[in-house]
C-alpha cells in the first residue's frame, strides 16, 4: 500500500484519484443541500414559534447557515479537494461552523431541552458517512463537548438529563467513529485492488500514473527532479510460447523482485502492460537514472535481457504523457537499434575476437573452439526458452569466454601435465581478466558477469567466487556445459579427445555437481536434434 501514497512533510499522504475526487465533490453538494434543508426547516420552526424568546437571534443564526452554504457553493471545490491537507481543514472548519451555529441556537432557545439539540446528531452522522477517521475525530469530540457546554451553562440544566443526552451523543460518536474506520478500511482495500497488479504486487498502470502525477505535482511545487525509467523484457513472448504462461508468470514475479532489490525504498515500481514495467525515481537526474537502468539490467540478465528507456523531469517534459512518450521513444531507439549496434559493434569487437583466436592458438586447441562453444551455448539456450537479443548476447559471451587467458603465459596454457597449486591459482583469475576486457566494450557490460562466472560449478567448487546453484548466472552455467563438452571432445596437450558418447556420459555423471542438470538435459536435446537433422539431410 505504501506505493499508493505520496509524501508530504515527511509523512504519507493519500493520492486523490478522479473517482474519489468526484465522490467528495458530490458529498460537498449533498452537504450544501442538507444545510439548506435543515436551515429552512429551522426557520419554519422559528416562524411557527415566534412568540418564544430570542426568535430574531435564532432566525439570524439559521440565515447565517443558509449564507454559509451559499458561500461554500461558490468556492473552487475541485481545487480544494486536490490538496488533501487543505481538504481536511476545509471539512473540519465547515463542521465546526455548523456545530457552533447549533450550539448558539440551543443556548438561545433555553438550553439542553430545546428541540434544536437534535441537530447535534447531524454533523456527526454526516462526518461519519463522508469523512476519514482522522477528520471525523475532532468533529465528533467538538460535537459532544459543545452540547455539554451549552447544557451546563444555559437554561435550567437538569444534570441527569444532560448526562443522558451527552451519553447518547458519545455513544453515537463511538458508532460513527467505528463506521468511519470501516469506510477507511474499505476505501484502502478498494484502492489497493484497483491500483495493484495482482500477479506481481507492483502498481498497475492506473496506480503508477497516479503516482507519477503526484510526483509531477510535487516537482512543480518544490523544483525536485525525478526520472522515469521504462523497462521492456526482450523476447518475453518466447517464454510463454515454449514453457507456458505459468512459467511466464513466474518470470514476471522474479523480475519485479529483482527490480525491488535494485531500486531504493522511495522508488516506485509499476507494471504498465504484459512485459512492460516502469520505475519512478524521485530526485534522480539523467546520469543517475542511466546507472539505475544499468543496475537493473545486470540484476536481471541471469534470466532475461531488458531494454530501458529514460525520461527526466523537467528537461524531458512537464506532464505525464510527454514524459512517457519521451521514455518510450528512448526505449524504442535502444531496442530497435540493438541489431544495428551489433552490426556496427563487430568492428569494435574485432580486437577481442582476435584475442580469443590467439588464445585458442596458444592453447593448441582447434581454431574454431570459440565458435563451436558459441554454437553449443546457443543450442542449449534455445531449449531453455531464450531468443532474439538474449541469444545474440550469449553468442558474443561464448566467443569471448576465454579471452582472459591472453594474460596467461604459454608454459601454463601449453603445459602437458597437471598444473601445480600456484599455476592453478593464476588460471583461476583468467575469468576476472576476461570480464574486465568485455566490460570495456560499450554495450557489453551485461555479459561481463557471464564471462566472469563461466567457470563456477553448480555445487560451489568452481572459481573465481565459488558461487553455487541459481546464484550462478544461467548464461554462465550454459557456457560451462558448452565449453566442457567441446574441451572433452577436442585434442588437448595433456590428453586426446574423448568420444562424444563418453563426453555426454561425463556431463551426466557431473550433473548436479559441476554442471546445472537443466543445461545438461537441454544440451542432450540439442545434440539429438542436430543428429536427426544431419540424418535427414543425408537421406
């Protein structure tokens, strides 16, 4: 529920949406007509009992009530209601004004036994029906206190009578407070349901747009900047198509949990569509927002790639629609410029690919080792539901997964026997070096973490950080299986190539220890599919 609230003066405030504003507007109109009706009835009663004392004063009081209702009818109610604190003050003042008129009328009519005493119940009931509990409380207390004051000071007070009526008023106040609290709870539940995405527990489009409007109003009043970060899950449809909607729903929940771990507590997350999300970040300017988007991409890259679009207030727009259009346009540029970026980036990556081939040559492994690992990795990923940009990134990561070995001396790379402890410790650093190489290429920072952890083992015995299970990026687990199989089935300085069946058996035996069992199973599916296609082509 906290995400449905703004902040004012360091404390939460309710965001008034259009429906609630319309309800309060109708409430004010109802109160005005009720005031006219009661004051009219009061004037009629005064006229019918004109021979009694103080009728001129009482008539003036009821006329003041009519005038008050007319003045309220001319006020800019919509503008008042848009500011919750001002609206609360307005309603309390209106009720206290009515209570004051009633109290003076009762005093002028002889005290507690005046029939005007019954009017004390009306402001209380009206407040219970329409006001939140925090606004009703001062109204109910003032109502009971006003009756006690008038009953004790005016007329011929009967203590028992005054006490009984006061007790009735107090009981009515308690019941009205309970009802006001029930209204608050029902309103909060309705607000929560109508503004929250039931699957991910983030704000839905309506709730997020209300929160965006509230932040925009706050920014215009105080000059505080904020950023809107749009998030689109790349190739999410493939997850639903291959694994079913339940897997897609689980992934969406995982995405929101990941974003929550990345953003600040004051930031707001919303789900705007099927696979479209947004983050509202108060106080962040563009440079910080770009870093936030990068952190989110790194957090989620284990399972899915994300494209971001950013718009900042006030530089990119002064209203919600303009900000969302700018963020969407930036996201569109990022998403649809990806293929062009990869094409243009091939020249930038040529140095890294050359290094990878040089490493292959120095290790005396087949020159196509990196390309073969990339083909295997893509085959595994496709059977795990990956597609599009995810596969493009994975292919690059596979080509560069061993590029860090350029820092190792030839006597280690070509050593025919087992490595000693010092040499092994040096080898364990090559994924870190490789990740640093990859991270230096614009646009490839998301895959640097894949390269860094491509030698982690599923049971936690790998390197460089000893990660285990799902803590290892899925891409890294894929790379490990692909790299291990190609290494086992290729001639190396320290051993001859294994038969494919033996290598598959080795993968199976180490599934759950060195390798992710899902990746091993997916790789077997890929090999079986490849064999069937080869047989079909021969036939």
